[in-house]
C-alpha cells in the first residue's frame, strides 16, 4: 500500500463521502415537488422528506465523533458510508412516502457517522502541515460545491431520468469511497476503554434536533409561533442537561476542557457564522432566481455556478498559502471579502440585473471557502489526537446550526418583508454582519502561527475525566 501522506487516495475517499452527505442536503429541493406528486405525499410528508435527513444528521454528529474516537475513525467512517449507500438505494426504490421518509432518516444517520471521521482521517493521513492544509482545503470546497451544485444536478436528473436518480447516483460514489478507504486509508487507533456516555448522547441529540426543528419551522411559522418557542426552549433545557452531565461524567462525550481552548471554541464559532452567511445567501438567492426572476431549477443552478467555481479555486489557493502566512490572515481576509460580497448584493438594489450580482456571489463563495481551510485547521490543530473525532463533530455541528439558522432567518425575512426585494437585501446585510463578526472572532482566536495538533488544547483538564 502506498504511503498515505504521498497518496491522493485517502483524500479522494474522504471527499467522496463528504460530498455525498452535503449534496443530499440540497439536491432534494428541486425533486420534492415531483416526488410528492408521484408518491401522493402530504405537505407534512414532503417536509419530512426534506428536513428529516438534516435533523438526524445534525443531531447525531457528536455521537458519530464519540464513536469514531472509541472504535476507530476508519471503522465508523466505513460503517457510515455503507449505511448511507444502502439507505440511498432504499430511497430510490421507495414505493410510498412513509417508506421514503424512513429511508431518509437512516440516510441521515449514515451521514452523521461519515462527517466527523472525515476530518479525523485526513488529519491522520496527512501529518505534514502543508499536505494537511491542502487536504482540508479540498475537503472544505466539497461543501460549497455540493451545496451550490445540488439544485443544478437535481434539476438535470429530475428533468431527464427521473427523481429516483437523485438517490441512485450515491451508489457508485459510495462503493468507490468504501473501496478507496479500505485499501488506502490506514486503520485508526481504537480507544475501547473510553465508555460511551449515553445520557449525554441523548441530551445532545435532543438539543440539536429540537433547535434545528425550531429553526426550520421558524421559516414557515414565524419566530413567535408557540411551537417554535417551545422547541427552542426545550433545546436550551436539553443543552443545559448535556453540560451538567458532561461535568459529572467520568468519560465525557465532549470534554468541556476542550472548549477552554480559544482556538477550538473560536474556530467552532467562526464555522457557525460563515455557514450562516453562505447558506443563507444560497437559500435566498435560489428563491430570488426562481420566484422573482422565473428561472427554472436548472437555470437557478447555473445562476449560482459563479459561487461554486470560486469555492474550488479558493480552497486550493488557501491550502497553498497557509504554509507561508498561517491561518489567521486567510480566515480574516476571507470573511472580510465575503462580507463585502453580501453587502454589495444588498447595495445593488431591488431588481438588479443578474450581471451585477455575479461579483457579489463570487466574493461570498471565494471568501467562505478561503476561510474554511484555516478555520478547519485551527479546530483540528487545537484538539488532542485522542479527541479528533469529537473536535470534528463539534465543528460540523456548529456549522449545521449556522446553516439551519441562516436558512430559517432568510425564509422568515422573505415572508415578513413588505416586498421581496426588501427581504433579500435585509437577509444579505445580516449575512454580511455575520461575516464581519467571524472576521473579528478570527482576529482574536485563530493563532497567528501554525500549531502542531493538540498544542493549543488544554491537556491537563482532559485527563482522566475530561474536566
């Protein structure tokens, strides 16, 4: 087997798995109207086809990270890919809407096992900082490409071969991912002595799922709806229960001492903010192009392509530059550029020509991906190797919360604004402010110079009980 640090195979395997996970968040959006008609799904059923996957993914990320640290990240990653691939086949063959909803829930569980292990495996496969930065950059670009290309690919598949191919395309990717991982990714260390704290696992699943559900419903019902407020309140109670349990547990899921690391907690906060800005932009832009400008699903995907193209270019460039500049300049400059992009969209005015929106979209896509590499490296470098899965899960959980918040707020603003143009501009301005806040947080929390893995993490509080 070739040396992992010299081979592209581990990167291809991990990025393929991560791409499937993120693609399934957005590719379904253009397919659900057709699915609803063919399977005679109710409005509630259609909502669960879309949101059930996201809820399970967000709720079980920390559990997936804890399992990876205990059982080995490669083992859990491969298990997640297998579950995701099989459940994708079940989605494609679904005879009824309830069957499809159940398969989507299982698919979300597989995704929650894939994502935390993906970063941990890259850190393991590429120990040299320059190679690891490039790997993290390409990993991060998968999110932007998949999120923005989802509507385009979904539109192509639905209009040509049918909605079932939205799920069938995962099968060859999943098989290739499994083969590459088993052949070219080294086994991960197992820490079987670390117990799984099931009360804490249940508390964090409840907290994240309730919060995500409340945010999703806020976009439809409004922020003051009793169901939304109740969901948010219960999410807070579950989060408090999680913190209390982690303080008492002998082997915590997420040692609270980790959060005392400025780099790790700051990187997680930055991830929340830039996902809030980017996914809020993609969501509101998609609605603008389809509902206001009359673009088809395929046309909308093409209209969003400038942002997609920039994410790939920025991730490669930032991976190469980080060795010379460190992570802080990349994250700060990326967030400032993205803020200028969304502010430029807001300043373009109502019914602006599409040509005037291309540069703002490119700036937001470039800036987000440019900062993602540095923030990912910051989080993973601040965590001890034994908790790489937990750190990856924390980072991706905060990003999921940021995405859900950005989409929910964008939908709420569009629904409540006096006119569509006002709602779009307000949403873009709020996204710009989130990017500015992320830039300020990066200036204070992202290390000026590169750190070795775990150097910034508080070592003493993590042993033996994580406090």
